[in-house]
């Protein structure tokens, strides 16, 4: 698939100018007093933590100034928000879910797996925002070596590398061979690695940073720890044959065992995972969350999209749904419903479901068994 290289080039060029102020003479200061250079942005221990939080935030929010802003020009802050876009590519392209907004340009392509050269907001959102994470992490890694000892620079560096590795994993999984650039090989025209080479680089990165991160479940909620590292490694090893042509199931089992032995436990109620306070009622099960709340991380993507799009405009109930709008968007398919056991397979309703992990809304909905062949 063809990507718009001009956005990436302008992104890297903009970062080189704004963050590094590289104008030939490295001692030149920008005349514009509103431009924040590294020596100002990173002035104390707290500022290094803030810089790291910006990298994490890209998965949750599109811009710095509210839900209507985007850090990347040309990307809609809602439709092209990173988590929303990634979810669309992962789920709407399968038999699990479809989107009803046929007039949105990105919907028919992903619903039907029929691709064109037209700009697709979900494809652009994942690609450009993951490359933005890479760019932010690279710049941060150039600066974090100057952090004071009380900022714990080794851990900050490891977390930034994890964020970059996760972004590159996502890019490798979705696009196979993204441009490859790290803090030591800056280029305005970065050369991609092969998919296998990128896979091996990510594995090496994750393995190298593991010991510098907090033990699983002992760090700050929402930030990377050893559990997140091993969970990502397990996910990669499970599909290694796709990425490299070589099965790595033994390595996958080893990584899974590390996660299992780290003390995670299943929440007593499966639905707790989807509640606003899941950081409390389901924390024992969550390995690496993308954190949202109703005040500091507002977005038209993320969980706002996942919840509102799954509700009908005339059917949402604030008391039970926790939202004040329904967007009539996403729909689970018959194929997904068929994966769950019901007391009466000819009457597949929410009241008849036996497997309570299948949380479906069935009022005024119909399910028809497949026609005989």
C-alpha cells in the first residue's frame, strides 16, 4: 500500500528544526521566543518525566490542546486517532465487526478489504502516529542522558525504548517494512530493514531493556514494566513465522510463563475490564493499559469511539452505558455471535447466552441461522 511520504518527511524535518535547532551553527538560538529548545524543555527531573509522558500519550490523544487538535497536520484528531485507527485495522477488517458509516471514505475499504490509492484515515493514522512515536522517542533518547540521577534516567531511557519498540512492532505487523530510524542514524530518507531484520531488532531492544524496567506490577500504572516487555515478546514470538518465516513457539512459551508467574490474576467479573474504573476493579489482570479519563485525556477516538460507536443513537442509557450519546457505528457480525454458546441456538439473545464473555446487546436486533446449503 502506498503511504504519503511527505508527511513523514515534514515530521522529521520539523523535529530536527524545533527540537534540535540545527541551523548549521549548533550554538545558534532561535529568534522566536515561543520555540522551546532542549535546554529549556529539559531543565529538571520532572521535565524528563513530562517528556516521556508525551511519548506514551500518542496512543491516547491526538494533540496537546484538547480533543479537536492533532499534532500531525492533515490527520483528523478523531477518525485518525491512533488507538481508534489501530482497532479499526485489527477488528473491522475481520469477521468480528463491521462499521455502518458507509459514507465515510475509510469504511468501505476496511469493511470489504478492498484497497485503493485514496487516503484512508485508519491506515494513515496508525502509520503516521506510530512514526511520530518513533521520532519523539529518538529525540528524547538524545536528551535523557543529561537527566539528573534522581530522575532515574536508566529507567526513563528503557521506557522510551519500549514505546519505540511497541510502535515499530505495530508498524511491522501492519506494514511489514516501515522506514527504520533511531537516535543514532538520523536521516530524512531512512532506509527500511527487512521484516525479519526489524523483528530481530525489536526482540533485541526488548531483551536489553527488561532489567532496567520495574518488576511486573510494581511500577506506575500505565507505564511499561517487565510484564509488558514479556507480553509483547510473547505476541511477537507467537507470530514469528509470519514475520520471519521461522516458528518460535518455544520462545513464546518461555515469555508467556514469565507473564503468568508475574502475579497477574483474572478479575472476578469479566465485565470489569470494560468499566471506567478498571484501573481499580480489574487492575490485577491488566498488563499494559492505554489510559483515558473524562477530563485530562479527551478524544473522539480511543474509548470514546469504542463505546459510543457500539451504541445506537436512540438506545444508549447513561446510567448503564456511561456515555451520553450513541453513534450507530460498529456492529458485531453473525460469525462472532456464533462463536459463543447459547441455551437455545435458535434464539441467540443476550438473555440466553451461556458464556458471559459474550456481551451483546440484542434488543430489537435479529439473528438468523445460516441458510442450508
